[in-house]
């Protein structure tokens, strides 16, 4: 919503609209409207204006709350209908009617906007659609193109999703906003995926913070892999200084000393990939703050200790571009995960497998390729919520969201501990689960691998004396689903150690936890081991003999 100062205070002046109509009627030769100002009742409703054009025309710029019919047409005369549902506060917009290379602007107003001064807490518990005036300290800047940032006044935190000037333009550079500044804005409250937002809020004023970063040593705020010190010097006109190490960095970063407005940090040696953390400095009364991100170089691509989701978020915001490993649990799929248009997939991960709708806790695997960096295709099963994955690739941020760089620049390194066969899957230390085995076969894996599951159904009793092997179905939960996406068949497998199965051997039973070893294939859509004793039972309920 772009707030424009277009006779808002005179919206009730019907006679003024009449005078505008006469002037607008002769404004353009290509397009004439009976009124360039449209007023709608705050309780909802419709109104029409007359339109005459000399060429085909179309309308652009209509917000979601406004319905216009029709939106395009050919030369001639017709009526345009404007409709809107009931609103809490007044709202307005400016739309464009393009015709013959010329543009006619039409201003639409619904009711008279009223502004309520509020705390962040009152906004959070407020009414969606109502306009609020709120003042708070900037805690985080997510986007400088449209002006997305967070403010906190001590009662709560509100997300400002888009900031405009008095003319409704995104003009971030003119606002002079930095983290720690006290900013006043006004705009309509909206709730998006659980996040409380003021959308396209109008900037009112900025009060500069009494604290800011004066210098950092070293200047690039980067600590070597082997560890070392980093010093931040602040300009602080406020009362005292407070600084803490965030919990996610407490294992490797500490405060060595605080001397006046100079803080020295000490980092331990890094044996993993690059890591980063955002440090917030505050005055003692917590009113003013400044922040900076410290980065430590690492052994890029280290699998001994891949980044956690929290570390990856910090690294992305710090601008770490070296490819890294990130480990997390799938919490939500984007459009089903796989995207046929791009041959890759998109999904969210978090530390606990819960989608929090919080940019400090959720990381997006954006347009990632399949295992081994291969293109994803429609034949592969989709990533499932709850799967533990390790991603590999460069990081970035978009609208405040930390994510992998898109277009297949990153890929899924492992799913539930399993990578491609060449990278270590198919060892008894890291067997496929049923879903992983199905995905591997669909992805073209044909070499011997280990598959773990629970026996869900025996095929003809399991053991077949005619061939000296046995066949049975497995699943993750021990249930026979009769679903090719959930069932796996141990087909004509030999017994423990790969030897022939005999009647004297103990028989497999439904509910047994087994690990199968062998090459994979598919028959009538069901993924299974290749038959005739090529595969075998590696273990039953943990026993290999």
C-alpha cells in the first residue's frame, strides 16, 4: 500500500470531486474518465466511472484490497467498477490506466484514514488493517531496497515490511536509518504467516542512536582459522556499555576484556566451516544499541562439524560466500519441494524440525540440486518433513531470509545420513532408510548399498527353498502400506553373511529390524534388491551372525 497525500483531508468534499471531474475529462486525448478520483464507503461497496478511449487500454497498480472490473479493454466507451470490502481504517491507492502510450492516474480512497499511536505490544495485539503510529529502536535491517527492518520499544518487536516517504516512494537512502536508531513510522498492520507487520509504512522521523561502531580491528571483522583476537571500539554517548556473547557462539567466542568503550573478543581454533555471529552492543539502559557481525575463517567444506542452522544464518548475514555444509531437519516444503521448471527443490530446515516463521531460526534450502549435485527430476521422491539433511553450497540472504544461493548452486549432500554411493553411503555405518533407498534407486544408484527397515510383510512365508533365499517387504514403521513411495522389497535375498538360506536357519518375522545389503532395482514401480541372491540380509535385530 503506497500512502499518497492526494486530498486525503478533503475526501468528504463532494463538490471538490465534481470540479476535478470536469478538469480530468479533458486531460488526455487518448483516454477520458468521468472522474480521476474515486471514493468508496468505509463499510465496503462499489462505485463506477465512465471511460472513453481511442485505443486498447489496461489498468495496473491495483492493490489486493481493491477489485476493478474490467481491467482491460478495447477502444470505445464503457463503465469501470471499483469495489472493496469493509475496512477498519481508511485506505487509498493510485492506479494507472495505460492507453495509446499515455497514462491516466486514478486515485481511489476508501474512508478517511485514522492513525492510532501505539506501543509495539499494542500493535502486536491490535487489529489487522488498522493504521498505527509506533516508535522503536531498530534491531535488525533485512532489506534496503524496500526498507524492511525490525523495531523494538521494550514492549515487543514489530517487523516493518516496506518503508515509503510522504509521496509513497521507496526511498531508503533518505531516511538515514541504521541499527540502533530510534525510528517513528506509521502504517497498516498485517499478519503474514504469523508475523506482525506494518506494511509499506510511512517514515516519520529518525533519531540517531547514541551508540555506534567507531572501528574494528582487524577492519574486515574476520578472525583467522587458528583463532585469535578481535577488538571493537564504540562511540557511546549513552549510559554505560553492555555486551553479551550469543548462546550459539558461546562454545568458540568469549570476551577477553572491556576497557571503556573498547571490547576485545577471543576466538578458539575453528576445525569446521566458516562461522559467524552477530554481536549487539547496548547502553546500560538497553535503549540504544549498535551491532556488528564477526566472522571466523574455517576449513571450508568440513564434514567433521557442519554448520548448525543458527551458524549458517549468522554466516549468511555476515556475507560468507565460501561453500559450506549446513545440517538441519526439514521443517516445511515449498510447493511440494521439487520444482519441475528448474530441476531442483526448495524447502526449509531448522534445528528441531519445526517451521518457526522466524528468520533467526529458519534456513531455506533454496533451489538446491539432488544428492551429488545431480539435477532433481520428477521420478525422484520428494524430501519429507522430518528428514535430517546436510546441504552443501554458498550462502546468501534475501529479504532477511538466510538461504543457499539458487539455481542449483547448492545441493543436498545427505539425507538421513546417506549420500551418494561414491561418497560413503552403502556402508554398514550409514545405511539407507527406506525413503533414502527409494530415492537412491530413482536417482540412478545401482551399486551395492545397505538399507535399513522393519519387516512389514513376508512374501510366501519369506524363505523359498526352491531358490535358497527369501523375499519380504520393509518400511520405516513396520507397516505394509502398499505404496511404492513407502514400501521396499527385499527380493530373493540370501541369508546372513551372504550364504544360501536353509530351512534350519531362523526365519524372518514381521517386526524384525533388518539391514539388507545389495544392488537396487525397480519392478512395476516398487524399489527392491536385485534378485537371485545378489543381495543378502546383513543383520537381523542388530545381529550379523
